[in-house]
């Protein structure tokens, strides 16, 4: 198993912008995304780099003057990151109406953060033809504002190229996932690669992901057997989280002998994983294809009916031979906590025990450690 991130994931010495300049490309502005429902292709086609926003602050103390303490811990931590003395560098931000906390954060952001909001997208909660039509109209309405902020015109050819660029990234990440599930790639490295693809220029990310796959193929000429055909599935674990499961928890889980085989989070399973069609020859048609793909991605707690959400999780459990599940949710994250009783009941009916952990940051408290260790003991 490969365990060294640097071994096959060389980072450039300079930034993405400098890398673009060396290739003679114009410097791209960076636009933060707060939702996995915002089509990255649309931003990239306008000459900007879309990046998923991850918190950089260790504590949410700086956000306490703006948001109450019983507000979603993840959103407080993200706000604190951009209230810091040296916040992450962004030229703009795009929000979506994921839930009440996202809408409230959007209001506070506009009033308190010196990074302009380029758009606020309304996202339907289903994937019916009527919902796709509505989302297409919402994307169309957002285009003029995005063009004004980016100072670029959205062209059919540029949007087609952007879709193909991200389709290539989806093919690369699918290949990485196969290596991970075959035990050729360790979990920490797989998660870093996934995050790299979400937070860097996609052209650069694709080159780096391709390089990582080439290194895997050269170092593992004979693929190891998949877990279902040779490895014991006794310790197979499903992890459920919001944006991403805290790294410290993943390390703790695997240090005690469990094997993470699925992460239901925006970092991994709830991203758009299938390729997006790009056959349309008009902007309206391409936006409709994007709307369809982003609404039909694996369901989260916000979109689609609960029955579809439970069926999707059941499919993960069966396909990955999951034996236990841990929900690591931000404290006071009502959107995810509201569905927990139904998830717990459904998975336990499948013979999969479930543990709930409510966290406020990336750290593992002593109480959390004790509960995880006791839960993993039950798996053995």
C-alpha cells in the first residue's frame, strides 16, 4: 500500500496562477463555492477557478459576534476562517440555498466579509423534469451577474470545454477510487487527492491526478483483489459527514483496525460522479444538461425524498459490504441531524450499527475517542 502523499503527488513550487502564467495563460480569478450543487463548469467557462470552500480556522471564536453559539458548527468555522487576519484568498463567492444556515451565512457574509457575493442560487429539492427546468432557469438568471463579475462572456464552446475538463476529472477520480477500494491506495492519500481536485484549477488538478494514477500503475502492476473477492469485510465502515469527515477521526478509525470503504460527504460520494452530457449546441441546452446532472447526483439530506436517500445509503452498504456506520456531524447542524433517526433505524434494520458524533472542529476530544474506540470494539 502506498502511504506517502509526496511520493507521487508532487505539488508545483508556485501557485496555480504562476503555473498558468508560465504556460502563457491569463491569470484566473478564484471563486469560492459553498455548495456541491453549484456547477463548477459554469464558473470555469467564464475564465475563473471554482474552489470548494473548506474551513481553515481551528476554532470558531471569531464568528461568535456574528452567529449564535447554537448555529451550525461547520458554518461558524467557515465564517471564522474568513474573519481571520489572513483569510484564504478569494475574488468572489457563490452561495446556494442549502438550508436556513446557508441563507443566514450569506446575509452575514454580505454585511461583514470583504469578498463579493457573485450569485445566490436557488436549488430545487428534487430531480423531476419540472425541477430541472426550474434550475436551468435559475442558472440562466445567474449568468449576467457572473459575466459582470468575471468580465467575460459565457460562450458555448467555452462551456463545452469546461464540461469536458471536469468530466476528465471525474474519470480520474473514479480510477483513484477503484485503486483505493482495491487497497492499492491508502485512505489519507485518497482523501487528499479528492480535496485537491475540488480546490485547485481543474487543468492542473487533472495533470496531478493523472500523474498519481500513473505512479500507482507503475508501482502496482498486478491489481490487488477487491475487498469482496479476497479481503475480509469484517471492519468495513461507512462514514457520514457534511462537507468532509474530519481527518483526525478518519485516522483514529483506521488506527483501530477498521477500513473506511465509503464516505457519504460532499468530498466524495455526494459529488457529481458521473460524466455530464455536453452534446447541446446552445447555452440553454448546456445549462439544462448541467442542471440535470447536478440535481441527479447522489442525494444528500436536503434534496429528494427521504426514501431515495435511504435507498442510496442501503446500496452503498450492500456494494461495499459495510459492517458499521459513524455519523460525524457538526454540532447544531439541523439539516443532517434531522435525518439521523431515520438513517439509524434503517441501517440497524440492515444489521449495521450506527454511532453519532457531534463535533465543533477537526479535533478529536477525549470523549469522542472513547466512544469511537468502544464502538469499534463492538465490530470486532
